[in-house]
C-alpha cells in the first residue's frame, strides 16, 4: 500500500515536470532570421554602421553582413515584435536603402 | 578570339579610366575613403568615426640663393559624427610636432623651429543626392567649414617672433566650402572634390586664398574574389591633388614669393575592415609653378588609421 502510494507520487512528479518543460518551451519565443537586401553597401567599413543601428532594436540577437550579396541577416528571438518599418528605419539611419526583406526559411538559416 | 577578348578588356579599362577622369573633372569618400581629404566620409546617424593622421613633409627645392629648407611633422585628429543619415559634422585638430626652417645667412646656417596646437577646423557635409544600388552608391555632398584661430600664433625664438609660415596657428578666422562626389562599388571607389579656402587677415598677414581640385581612386586588390561574409579589403590608392593659391599679403602688400600652382600625384594603400582602416600615401609633386622664389615641396607622407565606434 505504502509502496504503491510512493510510486503514484513519483509518477505525478514526473508528469508535472514534463508538463512544466512543455509549457516553458512553448512560451519561449522562437529565434528567427530576417534577410534584408540593402542597396548602397560597398565596403566593410560601411557595414559597421548598419550593424550597430540594427543592434539597437529590441530582441535583435545578432547581425551578419554578406557584402557580396548586399544582404544583412538579422537574428531575432522575438520576430512578432520586429516590423519591416523598424528595420527599414534603421537601415536608413545608417545611410543605406532597404530594397527588400524576407523571413528566412528554416533551411536558409546559418548554423 | 583571344585577341578580341584582349581588345575588349583594354576597352573596358579605357572606359573605366575615362569615367574616372570625367568624375574628377566635375567634382572627396565612404568606407574606403580618400586619404588626402576628409569630406567624402558620411557617418551613420548617431555614430562616430575617429581618424588619426600623421603627416611628414619636406620642402628643400629653393630657387633662391639661401638654400631654404622646411621640414616637419604633425598629427591631425579628426572626429566625425552622424547627425542624420545625410548630415555629418567633423572636427579637425592638427598638432604640429615640429616645423623647422633652415637657411644660409652671413653668419652661417640659421635654424628656426616651432610646434604646438594648430587651428581647429569645424566642417559639415550634407548628402544632397544619393542613388544606392546593389553593391554600390553614388553621392553628391556640398560641405562648408570654418577654421577657428585656436592655434599658437605668437611662437618666438631667440631672434623674436617666428614668420607666419612657421606658426602652428594662423590667428585668423578662415573658411572653406566645396562639393564632393563619390562613386562606390565593391571593386573600386572614386571621389572628387572641388573646394575653395577663404583666408582672412591676422597680425598684418593674410595667407592667399586657395582653390583645390582633388580626386581619389581606390581599387580593391584583395580579396580578388568575394566569398561571402565581411572580409577586410586591401585597396590600392591613387590620388591627385591640384591647387592654386593666390599671393599672401603682408600689411596689405602682395608677397611676390608666395602662391602659385601645385599638382601632386599620390599613390598609396588602404586596408579596410568593418571597424578600422589603416592607410598611407606619399604625395609627389608633378608640377609646381610657383611665384617668385616660393619654396617647392619635395614630398609629403600621410599615414594613419580610422576607427568606428
């Protein structure tokens, strides 16, 4: 009797832990990558300004520039709060022109 | 087939050079900016760029009998701030390490020298026209500046007050205005600047006004092929600096041995990364058509770094 009760309590504890992990995971925002095509990027020194301006946005975790493609990848943990207007404004502040923006499909994400 | 390819390459090169010359005629830069002028450097809004330049020069080609020689070195600190995406303000403060004039006199070789803080130049550029495209941009920016008499203007030695040319500061409020055109691609950048410098009078001396036409061509030498990311670029730099200065005035009278035409060719290099730039050039005179017995420049070396923060 006592042994059965102990096993039941253990099962319940395990269930609660599992539930907490699932709920916790679903409430953590998923990281996403925006790919910005930026016109006017011509050399590495120019790129630092755009990196710094984009990093001022809340939720931005990393900014990577591919100068050959004229692309800026913005990694955010909060994609729902990041708008195209915000990204465009930061590109403009850096002195460049945002041509297009898209959310990277999972397979385009850089590890 | 190979021959026609070669002709095609030559033609492409010819057009590229011609295009550069045309830009130079009508019209300073961006990330890989010119070394001999600062106006071509736009800065992102709210960001700073600091530039430290060291200048060494010698002028010993004296057409007169006293074998004058002027040599010296200076450091020039430049701080740029982006007020808006199009509007940048700069402060330029030169510090003369030493400037020395030596010449023959009846009692032997005379040597006089001075050093100290120079005049602070404040100027601003505004990008009036900007056309961005993938991997490049074209910009036209007028600029306007004022030079405050912050420098030492009354340096003396055992013989008394040093001549105006040796003083670290001018003592006068001077102005500068002009326009700069920049064309940048991933492979090269061309900048051209037309400027006019107004000098005013101080201590009974007025330096002659100066009009300058400067152009800079920066060509990416390495990496030859871009393979993604943000690698450092090594540029070969070729600049040209032409100027005409009117005669100085001393107590209202024109100084006959001052002013004239100077034209320099300036080869060098620039290594550009995302946060800093290393650069160096040497200005070599091609033509110096100076008035009277004005002293001709032998060479000027400019080297330094820039950092974005």
